[in-house]
C-alpha cells in the first residue's frame, strides 16, 4: 500500500474511533430549574440551551427545563443542586454568594454603567478571581454567566423621581442582602416575600411595591397588581448563572462538558441580546398598559449607597478587602 493511502486509512480509523467514543458517552438527563415565567428571556434561553446541549453532545445529553420556580425559589434550587437533588439550575450571583462570598460583590447596587460594562467585569477579572475551586468545594460548578438585567422599582402610591420619595414605602425584595440594603439605603420599609407569593401580596396591598428586571415586570403583568408607577432606578445588575452539581459535572465525559459549555455560551449570548433588545419594547407596552414610566438621575440614587456597602461589610457578607478589589475591577473595566 502506498504511504499516502496508508495515511488516509490511519486517519479514517482514528476518526471512526473518536466518533464511536463520542457516541458511546453514557446518556444523561439534566433537570434544569429556573424561576422564569413563560415568555421571559431566561426561559427562552433555557430552551435554547437544552436544544444545543443535546445537539452538541450527539444526543447523549437531555435537558429537562423546569421553570416557574417548580423546584422552589433561588436559595432552595441552589441547595438542591449542591446536594445533587437536581442536576442544574439558573441562579443569580447574590444566591451564589452564600457559597462563595465573592459572588455577593457582583450584585452590589449601582456598580455598572451599562450592560457591556457589567459583562467585561463578570466575564473577565471576576471570572478569573473565583476560579479557584471554592464554589466546587460546596458542590456547585458555575458553567457561566448568562443575563438577568438591571432591576427597577414599581409601586402603587407615588411617581418616584427622587430618592427621598422611596422613604416609608413597603417594598418587597427577595432575600438577597444587596437588594435589602439598597432599598433600606433609600429609606424603604423592606419586606421579604417569595416570588411565588409576590402577585397576591401586591394585589392585597400587603406591600406597596417591588423591584425586578423590566422583563419580569412585564411578563408577570404587574400593572394588574396596582403597580401604577415604574421608576427606572436601575439599582442593581446581576445575571443568571448556569450552575451544575459538581459531582455530576465531574462524571461527565470531556466531550459532554465541552458540549454544555458551548451550549451555555450560545444561550448566554442569546439571552444578553434578547434582554437588551426587548427592554424598549417592554417599556412601550407597559406604558400602553397604563403604567407611568419614569426616568431618573441615576447618580442621585447612587449617592445614597454607602450605607449598603458598609452594611454588607458590617454583617460579614463580604470583607472590606473584597469590596475594594471589586471596585478596582469595576474601575478597570470602564
């Protein structure tokens, strides 16, 4: 046999063996929990991830998407992933901060000037900083940051244009310290209510208002819950991170892990574009539904946040050294 023909035969055999090895990956099912409602960007991105993970793993990975907090709220999903009760979930950095305190820093109020600024931080220096196995030692592997959006404030009582108009309002937040301290810094009477109970609380006027990304405000029809006023405070940005049980992750083949990472990157790009592209449309539709949309001077609100930063340190959520390092990374990414 000629040398060139022999080389072709060897290459063909090698490709066949690799293909058989890939196809021989043990089939796995990933139950992916998220708290998004149907129609929200996070749900659409989850479905895209499921389709791409199956495609890129040559069918060896099946992803079941469970939305609407089917597996519980964010802390409950994180706990289930950490102990292996479910394989994966989408949770924000403030929840991950309970497992690695540095993640708390991402969600500190009024850090970022734009979406692109936030991406440069979490995809760059911050990602390198936390890639030291701390989170994995708690049973969670963070595949990557997707998106959630800047959060804004709605209420039923007053068209908030200045920080002092928040004072005394009963504002619902999730249990995330950053959001609690942010609203407290503005003088709100903060109430913790599970997201699954938010709409009844608003309708029954147990609380005056709440804060969430624009997509969540629209897709949960909060104009039907006495929320007449939407103030674009943009007080916090954080993303949903695709988190997988670490033991489950370690048992996957290299090809399966690569398939998940590639699918996650594409879902992230899709969600980031969708969130940004959809905001103007959501705001127009919210105005058409009768909500008053109010622009504010962000710097006027930001000036009140030292209380929130100091509170995070004094409660032990983070150290001053960690805050200083985060501020440096934010500055470097401008």
